């Protein structure tokens, strides 16, 4: 065999060796700009997710409400009655569920992923019910002892007590599900995975600008105060790159938005609006301490039920029909709450603080926030 003549080499020696072969690498297409705009580390970016949710929930709710009205099940002229409240909340409840279900499919999640996954959810819900009733009772008791609220005659008797208690209970359970489902479940979960301090400043700046141009009365100052109180702590968390910075920044935004939507209620003052934002923040904190929004749902439902049905006070400026006890505010509205009800009294801020302390004492920091993924600051 002539090594200089390849034809004289054995056939197997002509096969290429592993060292001599250059295996072509699969060419990975570069990630497109549009992909980065819409998709982040956690999937669909939070801003687009919230936009889709809003564009679905608003028309769904309007359509369902229109169908209820056409069928004669809902009449705005009825006033704040338990049946009107139940039907009025059923439309946004269905709209919220439908919107969240569609977004969940898009994001490849389960509905329970939105801060509702909790092995002890039912126990936390019952604990929230007890906390809401006790907190509102403490507020009413403080108002009564200070002379800012007086009890009148019992308004119901016999089976009417149980009937109205049940209907109002169902109505306010829906209220708790809708408002907590929107703000503490969907918004808090989604904002946590896609917000930073500067994005929060843009959002809240837009909220304040809208209020400045549209709203009248002093209720708006409750929103402004909540915005101001959150700036320094959230900026510090941002600067320190704290692991839970996005959760608490999201809590600041979602609770401020919760107060913002209450500015449309009749009879609200700045204390009531700020109290709504503050209790919203406590509800966000309950997710941190318990791991889910079930405590918040129970507390919210029981607070409103106690306020509206059991004690018969105004609820966010709305007096109701079909209440058990009768109460009348008296004296300086700064302390009595005036037309706003107990939520408009300065004393409510002490009750909200007591709820927050109770959460820390009872649940401590035994659990982490339900969801704390990487933040997407570049394209919220």
C-alpha cells in the first residue's frame, strides 16, 4: 500500500474520523423585538395581561348587566337593597371569572394560581370572617362610647332577620369575591411579576392626574395621601433590590387603585377613601402572611355585612334597606363619619392598624408571598 496514494488505502481508512468532521450547529433564530415586547421571563408581560383582562371584563360585565336589566332582574331605582346588591354584583362576578379564565388560558395558568392556592384556604376564610365582624364591631363600639353614634330601634323581627341576613350575606360574599378577586387576586399577582418602582410612579401619576382633572370634593385627597405614603418605602426597597420589592410595590399600586375606584361612591370623604386604600393594603399583606387571598375575601365580606345589615350604618356613603339594627351618626363628621358611615371616621384608621397588627401576631412570617417571580422592569 502506498500511503501517498489514497486508492491503495483500506476502505475503512477513508471514513472520516470524529476529530476531522465539523458538525454543523443548529442555527437558533434571534429572539425578535416583538417577542421581547410581549413575552417576558414569566410569559406574557404583566402590562399586556392586565390590558387584556380589562378589555374582557368591562364588556362582559356590561353585557351581562344589560341582560339582567332586560330580563327585569335589576332596577337601579330599587336603591341599595339586598336583592339589587346581589344582582348588581353577580354581573361583575361572572365578567371577572370569564375574563380571568381566558387570561389564565393565554398564560397557561390555573385560576387558583392567582393568589388562591392554599391548602388551608377554608380556615383562612373563616378566620377572615371573624376578623371582619370583630373589627367592624370594635369600630361601632368605639363610636358609640364616644357619643358619635347612637342606636335606634331594631328594624327587623321574626324570620325577616334570618332572610335578610342570608340575602345580604350572599350579596357581600359576591362583593368580597369581586373586589378581592380583581385587586388582591388578579391585579396583585400580575403586578407582582411585572412592576418596579418607576413603573408604579407612572401608573399612580396617571391616576392622580385623572383625579385632578375629573374629580370634585375632598375625597380625592385620600388617594393622594396613599400615593405619598408609599413613595419612600417602595423607593428604598427598589434601591436595595429587595427580594420582595415587587410584591410590596404591587401592593402599593393595587391598594391605591382600590381607593381610587371608591371615589365614585356618593358621600365619601377623604378619610373613607384613604381607609379603603389602607384596608386594601392590609388585604395585600394578608397574602404575604397567609399565602393566599382567602383571609381577605372573608374579612371583606364580613366587614361589609356587619356594617350594612347587622348595625345598619352607611357603607361607603350608601345607606341600605333591610338592616337589623338602626344606628344614627352624631356630632363632628370627622369622628362620626357623617354620611360616609363608620369608614369615614378617623377611628377607622386605628381599626385598620389593629387588623394589620393582628395579622402579624397570628400568622407572623411563616409563609412567603404566594408568587414572587423575576420582575420585568423593561416592558411592563
